[in-house]
């Protein structure tokens, strides 16, 4: 009967490929391919936003933390939910009205400075490593369920994600994510949580057998809770994979309230995962690795068939994150990184600077090849790089420590200028990496090295200090750039002008006016 569980997961994977072909029929132009035509309504937007942020760390990891630390294991996913809430309530409407494709384009629009374009390289490293990490994570389910070799599991799962992402772009990913959202909701809330709680004897049974301390909300430790908020909440505010979902919303109101709903859903998801893990600690007390708790409950506690659906929910969680990171990588590589590298090659050749291609210059065919090529790269990284988590941690630290101040500062402080932003990004990145290297060399354990919070703290502090001082000490942003930025924020640029015109030789980003 265990073959039924495997069959359910296989059917789910086949359905993902079908969504790719459905998405292809909806894709007519670059806007359809990259941001689903900017046409998502409340239901689709909420479901896909929740799906992309709730990956393997939230689903398998959240249950495992509940198994080890009790109810306080919820804080990782709660921090993610808070990040989605803050982004949605504070910034999403403004981001949606900009009608752009990438975070780096926002920086070029706001500051009119080429110094901010290096942000695309950092964002590409982050999204690519996120895709590789998610690819390696859902492969662990295939190893348990089918008995495949790890490399084969990564290859097969990765190819499925690459195919449906490349064929239909964001429309395919949106439909797949909506299906994944439904499967996760049913699997976690309607099936896994009630079955696990009932098997453990409810809250009284857990309290009697695991102890009242399992219900201590801070049991995991203040340092760990702070870490989750620093890494996940701040990272979600500026990640390309999350912003690209904001770009898909039909209106600023949908971006705000649909995203806020997704954030609340994430918080509830975190509580449910912790409760499932707590129940498992009573039902299956001898599990050696907390990463195995989710699969062990599905296979040993839930009825045949229901366990298969729950395993499909775990795969869904990881695939949604992987596909979102993959299309984000392709968008950043094509829109930001390639033009930036070309501009440097022109300078090296001694030629005059020419404007880089607009993001709207994407054609669907070449975008598919970018998704395919970077998808294969992510699969190889997941197979070859043994410590992908360390690489993702480095990318996350640079993202937050180096870019957060310039991005959020541009959204909330009019006095900030391009020179301040560019120098703050450079200083924040150098201080983050320098601190990380110093701590790693002198660390007695992993939590004092790469996985320490100090690189982010020091990088953020240095970045903020430089941003404020340099911006106040130098000239304000060109009034023409600020006027164009204000028009964008007011939503005065129609969808057919939905791309930033890259900086001219004078360093200012000029936007087309529509009267």
C-alpha cells in the first residue's frame, strides 16, 4: 500500500508539467512571461505569495523545530510571515506602481546612478543559491519515498521545475503555486495537524509526556528568535523573488491586502508546524534528525494515501520556492547583470557608454533559454556543492548587510542620493564579508562563524552610517530624476512603459513622459 503514497506524489509531479503547458498558452509577451501580465487578482496573488515564501525551511524545517523546541519552534516561520506583512503594508503598493521588473531597476530609477547597478550581481547570487538550496531540499523526499540516489533525485526534481518554469514562465509558476498552496493548506491544516494532535492525546497528552516547558514561547532562545527576524524578515523586504510576485498584482490594493493576508497565513502555518512537531515528539520520540520528522509522520502516523498527499505538500512547498527563485534569477541576469557587464566591456574597449537594453526588450524565446540555463546551473550547484546552505547564508548576509539600507532608504528618505547609496552598498558588503571572514577564522563552532548574526549587524550599521553621511554631505538627487521617480510612485506610467530607461552617459535615469 505504500506504493499509493508514491503514486500520489508522481501524479502531483505530472500535474506540474501540465501547468507548464497551460501557462504557455497564456504567455504572449515579456510581461506575461516575467510578471504574469501584472494581472493577478486577490485569490491568485495571496495564494502564490504564500506559496513562494513557505518553502522547505518553513514546512519540513518548521515541523522539525517544533519536535525539538516545542511551540517556540514556530518563530522561524513567524519571522517570514512578519516580513511578508511589513513588505505588504508598508512598501508593496509603491513597488507595484513602479511597473518594473527588478529591484536593481528600482535603484536606478530612484537614484539615477550607475553605482547602484552592481546590486544585480548580489541579487543574482542570492536567487541562484536559493534555487539550488530548494532543489536539494525536495530531493530528500524522493530519496526517502523512492529510494533514489541523491544526485538522481535532484536531477529529476530539478528538471521538472525547470520545464514548467521555462515553458510558461510566471503564468505556469502562478498556477503551479496556487495548486501547491491548496495542497499545503489541506496537507498541513486539514490532515497532518488534526491526525498528529489526536495521536498525541491533544494538548494535555503533549504536556503530560513532553513537559510544560514545551509550551514556553521563548524556549528556543532569544538569540535564535532574533536571528530569524534579522535574516528572514529583513531579507524578505528586499528579495527579488518576493518583489517579482508583488509586480504580478493587478492593483496596489491587491499587493497590500493580498500580501497582508498571505503574511497572516504564514504565521498560522508556523504555529501549525510547531504543533505537529510537538505531537511527533510524543508519538515518535526516537527520531534522530529533526529534518526527518515530517516524512516520518507522513509515512508512520498518517493513513496510506493521506501520507502521500502530505508528502506532496512538502514537495510543493520546496518546488514553489525553487521555481520563484529560478525565474527571479533569469530576470535579474537578463535585465540587470548582462547589460551591466556589457557596459564594462565597452569601457574597456574605450567606446562611449550606450544605454543598456530595457527590460521590456526581453523576448519570450530568449527568456525561456535563460530560465533553462540557470535552472541547469542550479541543479549542478545542488549536486556538486556540499554546503549549499553556507553559500546561501553568505548571499543572504550580503543581500541584507549590503543592499537593505540603499533599497529601503530610497523608498522612505528623499534626501538619500546615488553616491550615498552606491558607497553604502560597497561599504556594507565589505564590512559584512570582512566580519564573516574574521569570525570564521576565529570561530570555535559554526554559530560563531558564517552562521553568526554579527556580519549582518556590522554590515548594516556601516552601510546606514555611510548612507546618511554621504547623502547629507553631497548634492541631492537630480530634480529631473526625482520628478520621474515621483511620477512612477504615483502610478502615472502606463503598463506599456513598464520598464526603466537605463542611465544615460550623464548618469541620470530618464523616464518617458506620457501626457
